[in-house]
C-alpha cells in the first residue's frame, strides 16, 4: 500500500509541476517567439501605414498582410502545446529587438543596404552587377538581416502544427473537373486528361 501511495504522490507532483517548455524552451520555441512577435509588429506597421497610392499597391499590401496573419496563426498553433514559452527568459531576451527589426524590415532594409553600399564603395541601388553582389553579400552578414531571414518562411516549424484548414486544403480530393493546375497542361497537350 505504501508503494501505491508513493507512486500517487510522485504522479501528483509531476502533474502539478509547470511545463518543462516554460523552464527551458528549445531553440525552435525561442525562434517561434521571435517570429511571432516580429510578424505581429509587421502587421501593426502595415495597419498604421497610410493608404497606398494605387489600388494595385493596396491590393499587394492586403495580400502580404493576409500571409502574415496566416503565419501568426501557424506560430500560435505551435505555442498552444508549449504554454509559458513566451514568458520564459530566453524568449523575452529574443524579442527585445523585434520593434526595431520590424521597422527596418518594413522600410525595405534600406538602412542596412545603404551601409553596405558605402562599405562596397557604390550606391544603393548599385549601378553594376558587381555592386549588387557586394551589397547582397554584406547584407547577409548583418545580424538584423540574419534574424529577419530566419522568419521569412516557416519551413522549419514542426509539421505537427498544421491547422485543420491547412490539412483540409492540402488533402487530395477526387474530382472529375480539372483544377486550374491540371487544366492548363491538359489544354496545352490537347488531351482532356491531366499529365501523368
């Protein structure tokens, strides 16, 4: 009986102990925290920006904003299973630069590119392909660019975090009607069947 009560006590302590994720977040957890806050800051900057000068530019901004909102959803889905990550000291440290980084990114990284142009003894934009190569190589070494580029895509995010909408959209569905992707090749080849 004593063994059973000891095991029950150990189980109770284990269940009441805060999640290990909050105590020591993984590198992915910290990256998610940074990317989430960066993407949210980017959306805030888009919302605060004046209306674009042309309908086409406004439409482009709306598309970018939608993609950013989807990214926020994916990052938040990941964090649902990792409570406390955002409050962990490593995550708090990682997001300290988010506001400044988001402003640089929103400005087309101009300040970094201008600094690199000076270093490369050219102008931004550069008049030669060599100047472009030098500026690109220089910018890739900038710590802000490195942080921003880590959030450019979410390919690194564990696949288990896919949302139900994403799973439904990617699931194959039988259909007699050709999709736009299969209709164009079929029309080009003259057959009604999609290419194999």
